[in-house]
C-alpha cells in the first residue's frame, strides 16, 4: 500500500481533522439553497443539481478560496456517484501528457480516500499516460486541495467511493482532444463525477501577467509595476471582465472556442488544460452545434478575487466555481 500524504495540511489548510470538518461544514452551510448563475447570468438553480456530472473549483489555500469552492461542491448530487475523477494541472513538473498516480490511497486529515487501481490500470492500457512519482504527486497542490471537500461531501458513504487522480500536462489542442475522447465514456456514466481543479487569472508582475483593458472597446495592453495609475476602469474590473469572457467561453461548452480565448488573451488560468480536456470529452459526446436546446449545460455560480487590484504594483488571483449538467 502506498499512501499519498496530505503534504499541504497545516499550511494551505488546517491539519486538524476536527477543525477542518467544522470549516468545510460552515462554508457548505453558507451556500444558499438556490444560487444565482453568474455566467451566463440571469437564472438560478437549486442545489444540489440533479444530474450534475462535473464541477470546476479552485485550489488555493482555504483562507482564500475555501468559501468559493463550497459553491461547486454544494452542486454535487452524491446519491449515485461511485467514482470521482479528479483532474488538476501540474505546477512544478513539465508534462507533455497526462499522468496517473502510483498511490493506492490519498490521505486527508479527515480520513483516506481509496484510489481506483482497477480503473487506473484500465486507463493505462487504453492510452498514452505518464505516471507520477510519489514525490511529484505529493508536491502538487492542485489535486490535494480538493481531497478534504471530496471526503466531506461523501462522508456518509466514503467507503463506497473511489478516486481517479489525473495530473494534466501542458497539452496542445490535439492532445487535449485525444484525452477528452478517451475519458468521454467515463463522463457519460452517471456513476462517475469529474472534478476539475483550476484557479482563474493570476494577475501581477510576480505572475508575469498584467493584462489591462481600460474599456470594452479599447486595445488591451500590459502594465508595468512602475506604470502610472490607469485612467480607465479599475484594474480589478479589467481582470473581472477578462475572467468573465473566459467563463463565457467555457459555458459555451466548446473546446475550440475556449482554446481561441486562451490563445488570444493568454489568461493565466492555471487549470486551462484540465478544463479543455473536460470540454473535449463533452464535445466527443455532444458535438457543439450552437444551439442551447437540451444539450449540456455548464454554468458558473461563484466568482471571487483574492484582492481588488488598484495599482500596477498589486497582485491578485481569481477563483470561480461551476457545474456541468448532462442530459440523462
């Protein structure tokens, strides 16, 4: 047995199981019974969402993004789920493919979650996968930050749930499409839930990304930390508009459209490749045709920024939560 240890407990989130359980419960309880859909805007949905097949949620320290992630996890209808696919980006190791875990269990301060070794073996036999070393696995936070929430929402039947962790590399469009097609049959199974780990815009000189657009009709520019105060909209509002355009592209459930957005803006959405793999999987099942109809529905329900950027020398990270519903 090889257990992936909770290496970020005690720093990115509390290492106390009792305190962690209380924090997660408080954040989940704070989500209203009906949440507003912010992209596309105008509607609302009751949670949990019956038939939800995937969620997108952040992976920053819980003091920054824990309350945001609760909105995604509150959407999960846990009744029929038996297996959780967890897709997250690699922050520390360059990968040209996707990687599977060698571990048999993933630890959390709340308890351990079993890895579905049979399914991992099935994937390895069917596709071109790398394998994470235990060190690489434990260094990465994008997967770990979702584990306590997974344990919490499935706590009443955690022994019946298995996990399929997938670290997604820096893939080109065709490779995203290939992995999406490989995972599409699993996404189509209502007993499987996909969780996509991603933060949104990382803004500031320390992230080497300072996109600014003073109005919706103006040409974007990139600010320097010594630049004078912009005369247009506040920087945080420009970031919000940038992220909103990204959420809009994702909500169209069109892999190619989202990739066009990423190529055009180079927005620092760290989980853009896991998101793209999800969209490619959906498109393999439901090719995009431009109609709203009774096809897949992806809605964003929460958006936050770690701080409101006013000065070019400031920085922030954005967080967003969403759910994906597929026709039954």
